[in-house]
């Protein structure tokens, strides 16, 4: 296996999911105006795609019960794709009515997680997705399918790559989906597994938009992103501040943090199109919105070249050290 982590200007598309995957997990209801301002700030920062919200049952995810208003009132930056998560026909109708650019359909690779998250068997979910797909096609709205627990399930354990690829075949070849997202819902993915799955997907469906969606639950998030890039991926979901997590997956925690990934990729010479100052400004406003600290290491530590002044007694220390040198 060759390692090609020298970015050399290679384009990596960063897709923000903090306003959906992030806010869905929060107890606090972030006021609608603040959500809109957050999406606008993320557009200004240069994200390629923003998953603005979810058109799900307001009983299942009360934090996103204002989906229509948010989607309708954000400022649309040309070139940015504004997507939304949609679980069923009702959600698709609401999303299309609110002028969503892309529908993100979701089901799980395992029966246990699909039943806990969507209250359906996988077969029932696929039938529902196909119905949603028909509605999206009629409205000429592109469809992406997100496959949860593609790298492991908190209730069933390992998920065979063949199972994941079989479902992908249903989305790409049967439904004609424009894109597929492989989701590591509870941070069970590891780099060699990621590389193998990305390669297998890319070989079979070179034209399909492939997104990787990692959670940093076990600290492997950035390693997984790099392994995926090495295997040919160029599109990643990430969440501002590193917030997030599926409320219906035991042990779920934050997505990979947008500013950490953008920072690391910039160091290595990749081109994400994201303005780090704007991104950090948006992230620093998050704790006030959600009422708690955020995981972001970059907000805590700053960028690697955000230098610190030397200590006040630096000159005296230097003189003393030089004096000691002269005495010997
Ligand atoms: N938008 C708004 N309301 C919806 C809806 C949608 N997309 N889908 C269902 N509902 C409402 C129904 O109208 C019904 O309301 P009522 O009780 O007032 O009549 C209620 O939700 C239950 O509907 P039902 O069709 O019986 O669905 P369900 O209870 O089996 O729920 C889901 C299925 C998938 C719609 C629901 O569990 C859901 O939205 N889950 C969200 C999962 C999620 O986002 N997880 C995290 C991201 S992976
Ligand atoms: Zn997620």
C-alpha cells in the first residue's frame, strides 16, 4: 500500500453536519434565529455542503422541530449544497417544499440499529427509501443515501463489508442514488478497515459521490479520514466543535470536528476551500448556544502556528544561561 498524504493542492470537500447530527443530540433547543445565523456563518466559512436540518418527526427529534423555517430562511451561497436528512415520504415532501437542494436518506446496515432508530426492518426501510426516491426524482432533487453503522454496530458488533456493499448496490444500481455516505455512527471504524471499504466502493462505483462520516468516539476520527483519503475518498462529513451523535445509538458521541480536520488537512497541503478564521469564530460561539463546552482541540489549543509570547523573565533566563556558558 502506498501512502500519499502530501495534499499538493488536492481538493477535499468538507460537509458540515453540526446543525443536524450536532444539534439533534443536544438537550437545549437552539433558537431558530441562532440556527439560521450558524448555517449562514458556515456558508461564509466555505463549506462545500451543509446538512442544515432533519425533516423527521418532531417527537423523535424535538431539537429540529423548526426544520422548515431554518431551511427557508438561510441565505444561500451559490455553490454550497444545502441538504437535509429525511426518514420517510412525509419528510421528503416537507424538505422539497422548503427548497432543500439534496435529500439525505438514512437507514442502517444492521437490523438492530435500524429498528431502534427508524422503527422498521431494513427491508421496510429500503422500500420506504425507494418511495422517497421516487418523490425526489419527480421533484428533480438529488438523493444521497446514508448507511448508518457501516463500520460496526453497538448492538451487533462487526458488520461484514459484503453486507455494506450489497446495500450500496441497492442504492446506486437499483435506486440510482447520486451519492452514498458510509457512516461510522458510534466510532467503531479503524483505518485499515476504512481503507479496504473505500477502495472496494471506489472500484465498483467510480462515478458515485462517496462521503465518509466518522465519529471520534474512540479517538480514531482523523486517522480514519487520512486512511480514507489515501484510499481515494475526497468527501467528509464533520461537525463544528466536534459535537453530535445519534440519540438512538448507545454510546454515540461527537462527529469528527470540522476545524480539527480542516486544520490537519491544511497542514498537509490539501485544499478544502474553508476559511479557518471564520470557521473558528463560528465554533467559539457554539458553547453559548448549546450550554456546554465543545470537544474541539483547535478551539482549546489554537492552530499549530498560533505562537505564544516568551515568558516575562525570558531575557534574564537567557543572560543567566549565557553567563553560565562563559564560566565553563
Ligand atoms: N415529519 C414530521 N412528522 C412526522 C414525520 C416526518 N418526517 N414522520 C412521522 N411523523 C409523525 C407522524 O405524523 C406521527 O405523528 P402523530 O403521532 O402526531 O400522528 C408520528 O410522527 C409517528 O409517526 P409514524 O409514521 O408512526 O412513525 P414512527 O413513530 O414509527 O417514527 C420515524 C418513524 C422514522 C419517522 C421517527 O422515528 C423519526 O423521525 N425518527 C428520527 C430518527 C433520527 O433522526 N435519528 C437520528 C438521525 S440518524
Ligand atoms: Zn453521525
